[in-house]
C-alpha cells in the first residue's frame, strides 16, 4: 500500500495533545488502520512519548494498529441482535470468508468485527459493511450480501 505523507493529515491540527485522538481517527479513516510510521509522526509533531500513543491506540476499540480489509463487516452483538440470531449471522460470515472475527482475509478485501451496538435495534439482527446497513439479516442472506463486495473492483 502506498501511503501519502502523514504530515498532510497531522498538520491540519494545532500542536496540542487534545487532538491526538482526532489525528488517529483521521489516519485510520484514510488507511483503515494506524501505521507505526504515523504514530512516529504524531509523536514528533506533538512531542509526546510513543508509549502514550500506543496506549491510546490500544485502549480505544475503534482504533487498530493492524491493517484491516477494504470492506469492514461489523456484526452487532447488542441485546436485540443477539436475541434475534446475530451469532448465527457471524458464524455464516466467518464460514463464507474463512476467517474469524478480528481477522482479515489474505487478499485484504474483508475484515470482521463484533461490535456492542449499531443503534439499529428495530432492524435486528444488523450488520454494517463499511457504512451500509443491512437489517433483518438471515444466515441465508449472508453469501449474497458478501458477493456484492466480492464482485466490486476494490483494488
């Protein structure tokens, strides 16, 4: 993967530690994870210790230090989704992609995450792929949904 100059993202912010999280979020939005080199740039820019940055990056579940797939599948494990079978949906997604939650496919196209709530309880069980919500999902729907993203030219 070819990374742009991290300075473009970081220097949008004042040299103030209160912007660390925002910087990390912007970098992750751009690259789907936070590369070590980006943390080093933030450390230099703000004159903060790398250990502090690693602490923040590992504390927030929404942040990742590992590359994620082009398409991130979030499976809701909230109460409504759980009661309506989200575990079966997760199992089918894992079967279709041959990976487990927290992993990324070898081709880099998909990652699976379990989230506590997606805020769409009326549509339970819900999955989100990138920013698109799929509600009232049944295990039989999973292959068709994933195939929509397999067929895209995501290179």
